[in-house]
C-alpha cells in the first residue's frame, strides 16, 4: 500500500513503556482486500513479532470497494414560499440525568488551562498572537455526520509537524463521588483528512500522569461519545489533560473536543424511618391496706395447785383405795 519499508522508533523505549507509532498507507484503486503485515527488528537486523513466542503479527487490512455512480435526477423546480431555518441538534449527553449539574466546564475554562503544542506553550485561544490553525473555539460546531451542536467545542488543528501533540492541562479539580467526565470526540464536517488520537488523562499530586481513556478518530461519518466514571478518584485533587496527537499535517485536519465537562451526579441517599422511642411506664405502687387485728380468743388456763393441796389430794386418793371410800 505504498508505505515505507521501515520506520524508526522515535525514542528509546524501555520494557513496559508505551509510545505511539503511525505510518501512511495508500489504499489501492483496484477493488479487493489488502493486508499489510509488519514486524519489529532489532539493531542486528533480527526480526520478531508479538507474544511470548515473538511470532505474533502486526497487521492492517483494508477492503477497497467500487463507489456507486450517482445519476443526477431531474427534479421539478420548486417555488420558495418561506425561508426554513434548521435548528441545531444537540447530540451530546448533556443533562442525561435531571438531578446532575455541570461541575466543571472545560470550554469556559479554556484560558485557565496551560496549552502546549509539542511542549511549546500556546496563548489562550482568541488572544492576540494566537493562530486559528492550532487551538480555537467553535460556537456551533458541526460533526462529520452533519449533526450541529448547540454547545461550543474546542477545535484542534495541525501546524507543520506530523504527529504533533496538542495538550490542555487544566487546573486542579477536587473529584467528588458521582463525578463523570463527558464529551464528544470527532472530526469537523468536511474535514475528510481528519486523523488523530485523542486521550483523556489526569495528573495527580505526585505529578504522575495516568490515562483515563483514548480513541483514534478518523473521518468515517461517526463520532465517539465519552462517559468516564471518575468515582475511583473521589477525594483527590487532579489536573485533567485533554490531549490530541494529529496523525498528518493536512491543514484541513480539524478535531473536536465537543462540550467537554465534568458532570456531578448526586448519589442516592438512604432514607430511614424514625421509630419512636418507647417510654417506660411506671406501674402504680400498690397501697397497703391496714386490716383490723383479729380479736384473740381467750384461752382458759388452770392455775397451778399448791404443794400442800396436791399432797392432801394424793393421800385422799390413797385412803379411798384402801378403805373403799
């Protein structure tokens, strides 16, 4: 496909490190399926592939089809009666949830970000000295499928160097539970040479940069909706980075970050029913009723006899037994 026989790695790549590589291919004009197979080569000329066995292929495949021939139709002339205004169509996922709010608007805060073009700091879009070919604001952007957005977009365009990177590093933001980053990534309408790699990343307090999301965008009449749940970063102060690496130097290569923002979605709150606290009821203390004391029944007691009387009675009983009377 008319590609170069080989390309060099732009930098020395350590194990575990990642870089972005690209190469221009030209699709053949004859219909059919075409596949280009690539491999790596070390400094001794030894070729190797992917995987543990170093035999996996790096390949790209395209299918060339004949474009249909459009026959112009003869339509009767129409008499215009009134001017028709086409209202912009909002296709971004704004207000997807009625209760959510826009916590951070990357478009309105565009001048608070540090913009870098291949590590060269750029002026805020719209200020003096800023070229419209690099970073600009578009108030009513139209995506490659013809959808017009009612919210503005950040448009990034190439300069003079292929594979140049344009970054916007935004101020620190304290991530809250329920935060989502949402935007649309796509090419501008009629930008048929559009070809770029878009990334969303963040820089934490230790200046470590981590990727959140990435996609390759090409002019294919489609755009990409982005919805990143940032709950894992809740409680951290991070700098969100919008990054575009352009894959060609065509000045008509226009890439959109459409309505990028952090939307705060309140988390559901648990409801509870207040149960009344039971009150202790003190039972009345029983009243003691004084009953009348029973009248004691008199007990008859025999008075003890005198000793002399007892002796007399004893002798009397003895004599009666002897004499019979």
